C-alpha cells in the first residue's frame, strides 16, 4: 500500500499549525475552510486549540459524531403571530457578539451523511438555514481518510474543492 495515497503532500504538525496561523492572519483567507487530514492522535485537535488560545479567540469545538443533524440546524418552533415555523440556531454556534473565533468541525469524515450535509452548508456558505457565521470566524474541519483505518465517508468534490487541505503527519 502506498504510504500516502492522498494527493496532498504531508506536512509536520508544526508546519500545519504555522499554515493555520498564516491563514488566520489574512482576513480574506480566513473565510475559506481548512481540512486537516491525519491519523488518530496526530494532533489535529491540539493544533486548533493552540491557535485559538494563542490568538485569544473563542473556540467552538464540535465532535460531529456526537451530535444529530437537527443539533446543527437548530430547533424549530411555531410562531403563532407570524403564522409560520421558525428555526432557532443552536446555542453553541457563535452569535454576532463574538466577531472572531474558530469553529472546529472534528470528525467530519466519520459523521453521518445527513449531518455532513448541514456541516457542508456551514463550510461552503458559512450559514445553516437563517443562521450566518460571523465574518471573522474561521472554519477548520478534521478527519481521517479510509486508509487511516478509521470510519470514513468520502468527501464530495463540491466540498473538497472549496477547502485548503493539510495532510498532517508526526514525522515527514
């Protein structure tokens, strides 16, 4: 088996962290999501936590395998006055009072396909339903490829083509 079947050159943990820091520093690049690929325990989550701490910004860390699609979309309720149903966004998504931060969608490739669809909306359009991610927030996703030996669903090209990809390895 090829040691690197991805079409993405491997980078060290330090290089991945440096790349995310450079992306954060550029407001335009910050609006494009990044996907961190790597084996279990390589440090993908740690890189994101460290970046948020070093920049002094909030981190919303969502383990996508532990939530349901409706958790990301929010709750629906009947607005009797307007005579329609309305979606309330979930409390864990940042509001307009938090202009900058990191939204970490961990285990994206292992998440249920229905949940991935909602996550794709956040990644591609920076919105889910009527909820809009504040402009200063950066989305970082992480997951494993099938060859890592973990549960993994293939990522569609519509999403993959709109993300930066880093293949994180401990030793290059």
